[in-house]
């Protein structure tokens, strides 16, 4: 963290907010982008597919390389009965997280892309990201 160095990158993330610098840094590194309207929605819940897109971008920064061959994303997600409900932008990211062993389904057959992610799930995912990246 670099307190006090944040930049106004998203219109609804105000200087003085406790998360202002963290959001600014995450934007700077391309981990988060916000919505098309230039907002982040800091009070919004985060879906599992949104979280997996963020984690997939963070994997690149931590050096955890996951390449998907043609059709591999569909094969990886094929075992989940609800994978078809995932947004197109998120499918490759979800597959990368699954392939890296960072994310598993909510059950053996459900990836639950539209469900809100819990703090406990985020803690486990970040821990797996750091371990698989050999950072802890």
C-alpha cells in the first residue's frame, strides 16, 4: 500500500474512503476495472464470477501462469451444471482459476457464478493464490 497516492480512477470511489488507495492501486495494476459507466459500486456485493475474473488478473501479477488450450475452458467448466449461466467475459477466467486449483465449485456440480461470494471464500481463494504462486 502507498497511502495518500491514490488517483481518481472510478467516479464513485471518493478520496477519504478507507479503500480509496487500495482501489486505485488495483486499477493501476489492471486487477479491477469497474463497470462500463466508470463506477465500481463499492457497496455492491461481488459475484463469484466477478471475483474469479479479478483473481485471474491477479494470477498474472503473482506469476502464476495458466494457459488454456483451444476448447479447454469449455471442458473444464463442462462438469459444472450451471457453467452455462456464467457471463461470457468470465468463462476463461473461471476456467483458469479452476485449472490452477485456486477455485473449486460450491459443490461437485455447481460453480455458482452468479451467487455472491463470501468473505470466507475470498480468504481461501487468496490463500490458494499465494500458495500456488509460491508467495507463502
